[in-house]
C-alpha cells in the first residue's frame, strides 16, 4: 500500500502561546512531522507569539529542544530539522497590550493562507481577535483555531461564541477537539457509511447497548487547580465523549461535507434525553502507596469535584429509541484506553442448547492505545466433545493490517492543523454544537450541585467506584473490562 501525502498550499501560521506547553508538546513537533512527510511547503512560515522575550534564533532553539524531547527519534530519521527550523520566527507580543502587534503584522505575507492558533486561555480570545483586526492581519479568508474549554456552561459558551463572532465568521472559526483527529474516529465513519455489512444493523432493533470508555492512568497532577474547577463532566464528557457519541449515533449525512456532517451531529445532541440522578455516578480517586489522592493533588481537602464520571443516557429518535448508551471516563484507572463498544443483541433463538452459553457480537473501536477495530464473532471451539461455542475477534489492528505505514499515520494535531490550512471544517465543532452540548450538560451539573452530592471514593488503579458497576448490573449488563 502506497501512502499518499497531499501537500497543502503555502501558509503563514501564527501560534499565540507559542512557548506554552501545548505548543511544545504537540503543535510544533506535529508540524515538524508534517514537514518531514513532505506535506508542508518549504516556504511555509510559522511564527510564535508570546510574552517571553525571545528572538528568532532563541525560538528556534526552544523548538529544537521541544522536538528532541517529545519526538526524539524523528530528527535521527528525518534530516530536515534545520530546514524546518528555518521556517520559524518569533515576535514578543502582549495579548492585552499593544507591544509586538505592529511587528507581527509586518511579518505576515500577502497571498498566503493565514491561520492563527489561539493556544491560550479563553479569557484572551477576545483581546487577540480584536487586535488581529485592528492591525489588519485578518482578511476574510483567514482562519482561527481555538482550544477547549469552550466555556464552562451554556451562558459562558454563548458569550465566547459571541466574542469570536464580533470579529470572525463561523466558517473562519475552527474549534479543535483532538479526539476527532484520531485515525480510528474517522474510520468509524468509514466503517458505518462505507460498508453495507454494518449500516442495516446500526439501530435499536439489533443493538443492545453502546459503551464509550475513556480511561486514563494518570491523575490530575499539576493541573489540580484547573481541574478542580471543571471535573470530568466538563473536561471530558461535554466535549470528547459527546463527540464520540455523536459519530456513533448520527444519521448518514447526504455527503461528506463539513456542514452536512455537523448538522447530523447536532441532531443527536438535541435528541439526548435528560439524565436521571440514579443514572449518574461520580467518583474521586483515593491515595495509593505511590501517589496521593485527588484531594491531595487538587490541594482541596473538601473538594466535591469528580475525577470519574459514568452515566446512562438515551437518544430519543427512531433509530435509537430504547437503546441505552453508557459513558464512562476517569483518571487513575487500571489502564489507559479509549474504546467505543457496540454490543449487539443475542440471537433470537439458540439452537445449541443452554450448555453453549450466551454469546454476543461486539464491535470494538479502539482509539488508544494500539488503534484499531475488532469485531467479536461466535464460532465452535476446535476439538471433539460436542458443540462448544467461543467468541473470537476479527481484528483490524492498524499496525498489523496496514503494516509499517500504520506507524506513519499522523497524530490528531497534525491532521487537524493541516485541515485548518485546507479550510476543511468537517472535524471541528460548530458554535451551535457547543451550545447544544452545554444545554444538555448544565442541568446534570446543576442537579448534583443542588443535591449536594459527594463523589464516591475509588481505588487508584481500579475500574472506578462500585456504584458504576451497579449502573450496568441493574440493567443486566456489565462494563467491558478496562485493560491495556
């Protein structure tokens, strides 16, 4: 199989917060990988903008160190590091003042795609957007990329959208959720809408339930102060898990077009039923022998913020009526994994007798680690002794199925940044999507705050609180095992 890398047109990319953690860990190493792959034109220009006092050469040293730290093998296999560093520049800029803005404007070229990555806190979005226009840097075809959080509730999301809309049209705004850039997430759409095998079965008549799990082994670490003001519901469920739910439940769009896809996702969010209190489980990880508890990391001994969240919801439409969808995410879990599992119903009648046991087909979409798709099918166990049935996987692990090229699949940030340059918004959230998600999320949060609910403690390195297991057991179901 021959990989096709389609170069993008020449561009000027300005990274506000260009010395920040996200730029250092993800954005800049990702751009270097695209440069090595031949997707970035050699005359592209990347400008860092931040308050740190650096010149061009100082920024190139900063980026060189970041690439060596977070993608150390790449410079050994790709001899283009010096060429990539030559595309970089830097302007010391004050987001809330005037320092640096005329210099930044003078560095931008005419006739190039212009993209501005807001790798800063939402409180600076309005200041940066206003100054881009005041200094004539944002023509109609320019683009801005904004990171989550997109507000912390419906009111602040509306305010944020309104602030951006004062200076940019909706088709210029790219709200990035890196989960949507994962190869397997896009393969989910290919599996659903490119195969006759699955789409006729993708409904409540054949699907018993759906599980979406995003488990992390790390705690909140140095993010404790930020995380304690958000929690798993705001940090993960309202955006990442919501987007996965939309892709798994949406109707086929008329075409693979940004607004057609996002229209169908919006319909799913608006069809979500309110979640009853007894269908919600919140948890906090306890201390282990090696690490402290959530409250230790958050430096808040009375914190009621959840590091674990599980809930059951329904999509009230003709396709999914009666099919429950279970969402689960947490920190300090037993393994790092992200999985969507579509669990199909039992066969209507078993001809093999009770000794054969119960068996179900499960389509598992693994987002991380070891991306791939597995379909569990039932076969006869080899050997004599009667008809004994076992479940075996039909496994399409990308690394096995696609060979060495699977290792060169761009990571989420690489893909999404290149989509910004192309002007393709399919994998980015629209403003009305964000607001609809908060409209569903807010009553859930307000409910437990009004009740004074306290998260249940769970052991670090476990699968979460016991109550989360009961959430499924009450329905005669069980969570899939969290394992590496």
